[in-house]
C-alpha cells in the first residue's frame, strides 16, 4: 500500500486571498466513534431501516439565540436571520425538512458567550437551550471556528462572519445535528486516521465505504480536512491505501469545499438525517406549530409628502392577517443594506430612535412574518425625508380603524373606531417606556365608538393607545404636544 502524500500547504494559498476569515475557519465538530454507530447501523440495515414516516415535509422548530456583548451590541442582525432561514429551507427541501422559527427570537447579552471556547459554549447551551427545538446560537466567535454542533449540549453555534445569507455553515452544522459526519471524517484538523479508517475510492467488491470515512458509499472518499476551492484542482495527489486517486466531491455540504461549490446532501445522507429525525429526534416533529399562513403586504401609512418631523418619528402600518411579528428596518436611503435601526415587533408601529439628519433621506421597511413564512415576499418599503422642525401628524386623517383627533394632542383627543359591536372594551394607554398611564374598561352599545381622552396632564411624548375586547385588538400611537 502506498502512503498518502502530504498535502502541500501552498495549494491552499488559492483561497487565502478569498474572504479570509471565512475560508480559514473551519467547523469544530468531530463525530465520535460512538456517534458513528447509528450511521453504520443505518447503512448496514438500509432496507429495514425505519423509512421516513410520511411522504410530506416535516416541520422542525428552530430556537434562535442572538448573542451580543454585555452592552447589547454586536449581535447577528435580524436583517440576515430571515433570508438565512429561507436559504436553509431551499437547501433542505430535497430532504423534505422545513425549519420554522419557534418564537420568540432570544437575545443573550453576554460577552463571554459572544466570544467563547468550547466549554463556555457548552455552558451557554446548557443554560439557554429551549426544549423540543433545534437551538442555534449566533455568536462572534464560536471557539475559533466557523461553527460547531455540540452533541453533549445538543446545540449549534454559528460565527457571525460565517453566517452571510449565502453561507452554508448553518446547513452544514445542522447536518451534524441530524447525525452526519464530515465526508472527510478522520482527517479533521490535519489529522491522519489509522489506515483501516481511510475510505477507499473504490466501490462494490472490496470497498470499505460502509465502515470507513463517513460510512456512506454515495459520498466519494474525501481526505481534505482544510478548506479547499472547487473544482478539485488535482494539484494534491491524494492516494488511498489501495493506490487510487482520491477526488473528493465539492458539491456536498458536509465537505470542506467553499460555500459556492456546495449544493447537496447525498441520498444516503438524507436518509440518515431522516432516520435520526424519526428516531431520537422525533419530539421535534411532534412539537405543535402554526400552519403556514400566506401573508399580504402591509399598508404603510405615509406622512404627507413623505416628510417625517421631529415630533412624528414613527412608522405605522396596518395589521396583516396571519402575521405573528413584523420586522421593521430603518436605513439611510442611500445605504439600504446598512441597518440603522431594526426591530421585531408585534405592534403595528415603531418609534424611530436613531438620530436623523435634517433634510436626510431614509428608508423604512416593514416585513410581516409568520413562523413558517419568513422569506419577506410581502415587504413594504418607502423612502421619507426628515425634518428637524415640528410638524402635524396628518397620519390620523388617513382611513384607519382607530383614529385619534387631534394627534398630536394638547389637552384632549377624541378616540374613534367605526362599526364596533355591542360589548365590553378595555382602553389602555402606555408611555414610551411601557408604563401604564391609563386603563379603563367600558361598555359600548355598538356603532361608532367615540370617546374623549384628556391629555392635559400627560407630559409631552409618544404614547401607545390600545383598544381590546369583543374580538377587537388595535393599537395606535398618540403624540402629546403642549
Ligand atoms: Zn463540520
């Protein structure tokens, strides 16, 4: 048997000039011999292995944890979360697996988790994992890697720099989560496995693909344990113990080729993931979820001439049936990809908290979301200019179910809702800090709801006014200006 030729370091210089931090960071997951047993069992008993239970797509809950520094800064932007999950689902569609968001998205402000080593990462997952879901933690630095799956803590950590929307790191780590080893198993971190664990290139008689490497005969032998560019350039002459040339498949997500090369899981990899899902991870499938709901584009209430004033700094839109959250983003009009302010809210308005420049142009984006519908197909967006002057909130004159006139209010405003049913209602006014200012229950005999609200003693500011009851739930914003 011939020896494996050593990889030549210079061969990797080709990708050193490409997105360095991503290219040079790898995955921190090593599949142990013990964890390989279900794979070997699966490939050995393929015919009798538990097939996927249904022909349909399985919904799998994702608990998303965004880890920030202690001061709350530096977290993975929400702007990227939803397209990333969309892309994840496109890539997992051939496996009939569909990931949905198990709300809420959780924030953890902890610098020692933000940049962590494996043992602190383990502790982070143990402390914060949500049961019956796949827990994914977005951090700045997951122990010097792009990402890893921790079998002990049963969670996945992903580095922000490896979570660009077209990145495959999350796809890869979830492959580990659902049982898959690397296609180059044994060669991780520059290691050379014992000869009997080196997968032969050959298939059929004399092959060892069910007992060596990743255990799958439909993934080519792969000895490349560092990032490599595709197509395989052949500069590295890798020979297996039988003397055959190793030509790893760059299209497999579980290899270490580049993001742009990866497009698939093999059929046996898919079978193993499904086997895992229907076996030890069956609880994920059984978690109750809300059926997919189609969403419509929200109608955003535009200020007159699209000018926003210093006392009317908010974005407001109508409730979209089926939407569970709204993702709202404020950017400058010239740099729409640079987030200035973003929020996930169940309200139908967002106060703008960023400092805006007088005369500056900005873009407001509102995306309705539902746990299984996060691809943003029904995004509403509008540009506006900002004026540092005081202005009149003409939004109240638009057709809205709940209106307050005048708004901004000085000593009093009148709250109106047309066509309400006979029944009891609750009105609640909160200030911008969320403190309750007024709470009132009342009966209404039906028709137009119209009551005066005194604002005489309220300090200048922005308030949230809610009316609930009898199937009604509305929230609008009131500006008090004396
Ligand atoms: Zn990996």
